[in-house]
C-alpha cells in the first residue's frame, strides 16, 4: 500500500508522491516565542516529529524545516512590560521551547531558522510582489492586494465576498481592501526595526514563512504542516504571497493537526483551561504525554483531561510491564533446542509478532494513523501476556516468539518516539511520581515485598497477608503475577 495523506488543499486523501523521487521537503510552522509552550504546541510538534521519523523510516531523505517567529507584536509587548530588549524575550523562550521539545523526545529538524535572521530574504520577496503588481506601499507599510490573486481562500474554502462582509479597516491602517494583509510594517516608537526600501520597519507575520521555506526548500516543496488554527489566515496568506511572487505552486500537500480540547471544551486562556507543557510534565511523565497525543488520529480533536492522561499512563505502563516480563522470561528460559513445541498461545504470539511491522506500515500509510498503529501494538502485548502466563510456570516460555515480539514493538517505538526507556527505569519514574505525598518510602515498600515473598516461599501465608494488609493501609496495592510482585498506588 502506498502512503496516502489527507491534503487540506484538495479536501481529499491522496497518494503521496514527492516532487523529487526519494526526497521529501517539509516545512512546519513553529512557535512565536513570547511565552511558555502549551499542550497544543506539544501536539503539533509531536505529530510532525512522528511524520518526520516515519518518512525517513520509509526510505525518504527528508529536509525538515521548523521556524522560530522571534519578532512579533506579542514579543514586543512583553519586552516593553518587562523593560528589556525584544530579543531578550525571544531568546529566553526559544531556550524554553527547546527544553520542552527535548523533554518530549523530539528529534531536531534539519533547519530551525529565525525570522530576524532572514529579513533580507523577506524584503526581496516583497519587492518582487510590488514589481509584479500584487502588493503596494502606503506610507511606510506594504500590503498584499488580495483582489489581485483570484485563487485566494482556496485552502480554507471561503469566499472573498463572505470574508469582506465581516472585515473592516482599523484606524491607522492604509489598506485598499479590508482583507489585504501586511507584508511590511512601518516602525513605531519603542519597536525594533530594520531598514528597507519603504523606510524603517519590520516584517508582517506571514511573509517570514514564505521567505524561509523558499530559502531552504525551494519555490515549490512537498509538505507544509501546522495546526488547524493556522489554515486561515496564516497559511492562506502564505500561499497567496508565495505563488504571486514566484508564479509557481507553493506547497503540494497541506497537513493540519486537530485541536486539543480541555475536558471537552476548546482550550483557551480566556476560559482559564490553559495548560503549559511544563505544568503537565510536573504531573505526568513526558513519555505518557507523548503516548496520549499519539493515541488519537492527528487530524481529530483530542480531549485533554486528568482521566484521559491516567488512562494513557496505565496503557503505557501495561506495555512496559509486558516488556519487563519478556526480559525476565528471556533471562531464565532454556535455549531454543531445549524448549518444547509451541503451544497455541505461543503460535499466536509468533504470528502477531511476524505481522506487526506490516500492520504498522498499513496504519501509518493511511494518513499516519498512530491510533491504529498503537492498537496493533496492544494486540501483540495481549498475546505476549498470554504466552508468559502459560509458559512461566514450567519455565518454557517461547524464547523466539517473545524475543521477536519485543524486537518488533521496539522498532515501532523508534518511529513513534516511545518505549525509549528500560522497563525498570520507566516503572521507577512512575513510582517516584506516584509516591510523592505517601507516608511510606519506596525503599520500605520494596523491603516489605521482599519479606512477603520470603514468607510465601516458606508457606507462611499469615505473615504474607499481614504484609499485604499493612501496605494496603498505606494505599499500596500489590499485583502478583508469574513474573513476580509489582505494586501501585491505590
């Protein structure tokens, strides 16, 4: 099955065929660095990180560009409030963004350009638009004339007439049409500025992505990505100014991730349901957040809530527990030559492990369906747990089938950016978080579990039950299995 992606531009799912065979050029809009990133930013960046990884896994040579918007009204306003230069704010929050993305396990893009380092390229594009009759200067500002570009709004499927009815020209603006947008803004007191043919000023928001994508990817490239909130006006305006300047198609496939809702309501600062990545990572492991974000198809909305995060944590913990059980079984299992014939559960595990990579590709080739891909991983996990439960008592768990299941799950983890820790390390991290505020130390829990195991081995079941009850009084629940005893916070 060939890779198929949903193209916002055409409104259909299409076979993905890059301009240049074997190579993919991809641009994803980055953040405006004036504050800490929220979980909406986490979703967009995790989604396109997985797409980047999967394209490379599929054999493509990928050039991935993700920018920083490091000059903007919001940055300037914050700098003025704090009494510092604008670039002190932008550099601070670039560093914070980088920390957040590293915590979420993102791989670095090929290029991470800053807007302020590409002012000359922006001026060049604006000059070209003026020369071709698509833009006009007005007292130090420069605007794009939307009426000169008939395909305008084809990405968002709107009409200029409808948009014009609800638009107006603000006081001080020098537009000819309410929908015209700024390519260059004349400088105002207290703002940073650069010299240009139209006087001192700074670029509009939209022009930066056109200039930087052209520089690193060419006038026409394969994939342009971002959140659905960027379809209008940002991406719509990018298309207009880029295609007007070059006379060529801009991006061929437009991919947009869905919104994050908070307890079934759209995330919004005004509603007070706004969470930064740092706030979420104070409560949940970074890998749990990443696992949660991949548990829904990237184009669908996803509902962020404590309950849903806890379910994601339990699901990821279940996979890690299975991986740990496999490791324990493999460490003490006889060689293949000594193992008995495969039982039914072992055959099922061997078959599911053998099919996993093909099923994973099938899911990902269907518009990067990570939710379906994770479903296939859980199929293998269930089969592995069944084989472990049946094989462990006799010490005859199927070495080859278990090893294959672990290997195939870990290969998928490399693409999804999960299962990156040793099972014991992940479990320890979770326990460390869950035991904050408990009235018993982890070391004491582990000591009591060891004492209970010794009591059970000696058939002192009264003492074993006493220890279980004592731990339960501290809200510690014991989970016995053929692989040993685990524990969790009630």
